C-alpha cells in the first residue's frame, strides 16, 4: 500500500508557485529626416478699390479691367488682363485714393513631369508662389557603444539637422 501511495503522489499533478520572468533589452538607433518640398501654384488675381474716383476699363465707365479667361488669352495657365483701368477724380478738389493689386499666377512648368532623382535627391524642384522646403539630415559620423554593465556612449560628429540618436537599456527580473 505504501508503494501505491508513493506512486500516486509522484504522478499526481501538483501546483508549482515558481513564476520567473526574465528580460534583457538593448536598443540602439540613429535616424535622420529626409529632404522634402511642397509647392502649390497660386492663381492670378486682380483687384482695385478707391474713393472719389470713377474707373474706366477700355470704353466702359464704372468698370475695372478683368482677367481674360478665354482659352486664347491663357498662356501656360496664366490669364491676361482684358482692359487697362484708368481712374478720373469724381469731385475735383476733394480727397481721393486709388489702390490696385495684381498678382500674376504661377505658370505650368513644361518640365514638371520630367523631374529626376539623382543620388536620392531631386536636383531642381519646381518653385511656385507657395513653397515649403525642408533640408534632409546628414547622418555624418556616428559611434554608439553599450557595454554589458549598461554604460552608454554616443558620439555624433559632422551631423546635419534632423538627426536623432536613441539608446535604451532594460533589464527586468520578476519572481513571484
């Protein structure tokens, strides 16, 4: 009977309370931002305002010149002004003012679809009326070390803008 009891105890499931978690993690990374450029074409606008003046456009009184949007007047996507506007003082001797504004829109470049990439860069970007450009980072010379004791050393030289170096060391031991 003792032998049977011993065998039952030996092969019966038992609860073990020996949870052990172990984790070692070392992370070293260097990154840089790439160059980018965003351009948006601006449209052609014309405006005029004034006080105590009468505008005349061509032969039409009380009118200002307009943008000619017919196909024949648009060159590379930019319309022309249809009539020159002249101004005459309405009441002589009274104060008067005139303000005109003309912004010529961006034309459609002929080589826009033929942009090439050379050594990871675009040598000639189209520049329009609204352009934002970011210079890419230069990784330069980077030396990063981490010893077994967790001591970290970062040496960055001749790096450019947008360079980020990160190091982390995690040692974790849990026993329940």
